């Protein structure tokens, strides 16, 4: 506990409870997930950049999505692994805590905006294919990505500023594996009700706002697909959207549970589980979702592996 007149200058992350043996098992699991996440998403970025068959808006956006997945897992997982590997509590300075929370929220917001843009891209591809290359030209795609990144980072400046305006004098023990906003607000001595409500409204605007074009786009996409007379035609049309749709369900589902609620300071264990899903599981699944259901990506991977094998033999 801390003096009522002082504020925390560093926080102690409690991480996960349990024995050292359990921590070693968790370390092995999360290290495997993190390694596969880095390798899988990096491979996607590389093949999108070098393979001419993947020079289209959908894969351009996918490359940026993979970069965001690498970032969001790297922001939190190394500290999680460090805490599991070493005995005792991990400490993080106030400045590092502010930076981590800002990057985590900014990257997440950028991802939501980009997913909304990807849904519109799929709508144009399925519902207006003859004008697809005109509408989704390179100039449009570049601006969409720029707006996504800029909006994501600018929109989270005030929420992070508002979070750290409070005096954290109750304790400096943070019951989480990274600087999570809800658990930070629990340590505040001030009345956080109004700030939590404003943060809730902002989460609604960002998440629901980016989800709306996705819902509208897929409503039109499904309607268009159902009008295709042949089963093979319907299957081919839906296959172009299946990966994105799967990722949207997983990504939005977990974030709706964590952020779109009036009370930000819910149970720590609940927070940890949902945060793990966002930071570890979703980035891990991303390469599999976008490769196993996509023939072009699989072909590009096979050709890339063949070229690598030839280089090794030579």
C-alpha cells in the first residue's frame, strides 16, 4: 500500500499466480505461440511484398494487418514471458506503462479501422467486380492505410492521457501481465466513474463504428452470393471473404467483451483471459486463417519454399 498523498512512479505486475513449475509450462506455451506468430505474420508480409500474384488491395491490406498483429503481440508478450521466466513480481516504470498502454490501444484501434476497410474491399470485389480496379486503385489503398494508422494513433491520445491523470495511491500492485487500463483505474484514489463512461462511449464509437461497415458490407455480400445460380460460383465467391469474416468474428468478439461496457474495472482474471485472446491467440491464428483458406497464398508459399530449397541446394 502507498501513502495517500503520493502516486505510483512504477508498478509491480502480478502476472499469473501458481507454482514455478506452472510458470515454466506457461512460458513454453506462450513462447511457442509468440514464435509462430512472429514467423507466420512475417512470412505473410514477405510474400505479399515479393509475389506478383498477391499485388492486389486485399493482400496489401493483409500485409498491414500482419504487421499490426506482430506489433500488438510484441507490445505485451515479451513482458509476459519475462515475468513467467523469472521468480517474483516484474516492475514497470510509469513512463514505460504509459507507452505500453498507448501503443496497445493505438495498434488495436488501427486494426479495427483496417478490418472495416477490408470488409468494404470485399464488398466491392463481390458486388461490383467490374469497377473493382477503378474503385480500389493503388492511390485509394494507400490513403486507406494512412488514415487507418493516423486515426488509430491520434484517437488514443486522450484516453491514455485521461487514464494517467489520476493519482495511483491505493497501491502499485497491478493485477495483470501488462499495463491494462481497467486494472490501472482500480488503483486510482479519485472518482473514475465519469472517465470510465467517456472511455466506454469512445470504445463504442471506435469498435461499433468500424464494425458497422463490416456488417453492411457482408449483408450485401451474402445477398449477392445467394443470387449466384451455381454452387461452385457461390463457393468461389464466399471463399474470397471467408478468411476476413473469420478474423472479424474472433477479433471483434474478444474486444467487445473487454472494452464495450460502462464499467472498465471488472475482475482481473476475466481481463487476463480476454487480453490473452487479443494479444496471443488472435495474432497466432492470423497466418493460419489467411493461408489455409486462400489458394493464392498457398501457391505463393509453395513457390517460395521451392525457391528456397533450390538456393540451399545450389
